[in-house]
């Protein structure tokens, strides 16, 4: 593996929401609303206006019963659903062979690198305060740039946080590989829950023997996968899996943005998108095209993966934020 390295934030500070809105809509700076002036009260009226006659005071009453008012019950906050799918043990040797983080092993440079990445994602997820802010899409422009590698390592690193539940969703319905990467077997998953409203998505979530790590496999592929992902059911399923669970983070592994539509569809349902790029392979044009396709997500972060050269020996060259 590599030496422990620090991942730098690079690039310009993203414009504020106001500045972005101004750039998009040309509204100019936000001004205080114009309030029409109140006409002054004429002097004569002010002097002559006497207080209106008061009705005689009622006799003192020893005790007055408070009037009975019907109490309107506050709307109940949605409760988190418990994941109740099958259990799967993860072979640690299999993780090691795949170059993935092994929770029980000594701290490695790889773990340190993903710890740094997760800190930032977690801080933004918590700052967002909503269920959508806690959903993170992992994507890249092209195949083979390390989406599954980064999504899986990130999920394992996040699961080590005390009290956090991490749901790794294999949304690469084109070429699913999360279960194979983790060495577990599961047939049904996301696409089954999207295709059949009778299926409860939480019943398909696999609980693993890595504390806090859960997996929703891609499930059964059909010719209509793109249509299912674009349907309103996707939002309903994701809401069900995340609502009422402030300590639950969802990581989506997706197909390449420039080759298939799922990443662009899912970008509408997440608070952050991690765009994985290969230092030596991904072109700027491809990066910009992918960024455009994910633009439904307002917070796109770049993760430079597998940089071949670095004086410090670090694996990830830089880590930056790209505004919408
Ligand atoms: N930083 C890295 N260090 C070592 N190996 C890596 C790194 N990033 C990716 N790999 C390896 O490169 C290969 C491709 O990575 P991965 O499967 O994660 O890419 P992907 O973007 O998910 O590909 P696809 O688009 O086909 O799903 C895998 O064998 C993975 O283990
Ligand atoms: Mg992949």
C-alpha cells in the first residue's frame, strides 16, 4: 500500500448560493423588500383621539375554569425502518486480496486516506441535517476508474464510526460488483424493490458481520432498469431507507456517468456526489461532461484516485469541491 498521505483540497472556493443564483439568473444582489411608507397621522387626530370607552369591569371571580380547546396532535416524525434482510459474513482474507480495508487489521495508509475522505463527507452530511444530505453518490466518467473500490473502502471506513449505520447500495445495475467485491452472495436488491411496490426495500438489505455495514445489492436486472430508476418509486424507496435515521449514511456505487444513465438519475436524490477520476487517464473534457450530467446534485467533490506519481507516495493526489 502507500504511505500515509494527506489529501489536499484544491481549486477555487465555490461561489455562495447568492453568487451562483446571480450568475444563473442575473438577479443582482439581494435587497431588502420595498415597504410602502405609512402615511403620517394628522396632528388634529392625534390630539383629539381619546381612548375608546371601556365596558364595566366584571366582578372578581374566585376561579375561572380554562376553556376546553381541542388539542391538535403534532404530525409524527417518520420512524426509521430497521434493516431486516439476510445476514452475510465477510471473509477478511477476500477483502485483503482485493486491496480493501480490513476493519480488524492494523491501521494502514489506505485506511488513513479514507479516514480523511470520510471526515469531510460526514461533516457535510451532518451539516445538511436532512435525509438527502446523508446520501452520497460515488461515480466517475469512465469504467475502471475505481468507483467500486472507493465506494466499498469508504463504506468500510465509515462503518467504523461509533453508532453509524452505513448502507452500501450497488446502483451499478449495468455491471454490479459490490457483493462480489465483498465476497458475499445475495440475489435480490435495489431493482427488485423498484420494480415491485409490494417488496419492502429494508427486507432486501444484507446485514454483514462488519459492525454497522449493510449492503443493498443491485438485484435482478431487466430491460426497464433505466425507467425504474427514473420513476417516482426511486425517491420513495430511498426515503423509506433513510427517513428518521440521522445516524444512517447511504453510499451508492454507480455505473460510469458517460456510459449509462443511473448516476445522473440518482444525482437528484443525493446530497453529495464523489466524482472519482484517475490522475493519469481521465481527461478534463470527460470530467466536465460527467460533472454536467451530475449537476442535479449541488455538491460534487473530486477524488483523484491512484495517482501514479507523488513525492509523498500518496495514492490520492487531491481532493476538491466542485460547485454546481
Ligand atoms: N487506488 C487504487 N489502488 C489499487 N487498486 C485500485 C485502486 N483503484 C482501483 N483499483 C483497482 O482497479 C480495478 C478497477 O476498479 P473498480 O472496479 O473499483 O473500478 P470501477 O470504476 O468501479 O469500474 P466499473 O466502471 O467497471 O464498475 C479494480 O481491480 C480495483 O481493485
Ligand atoms: Mg464498479
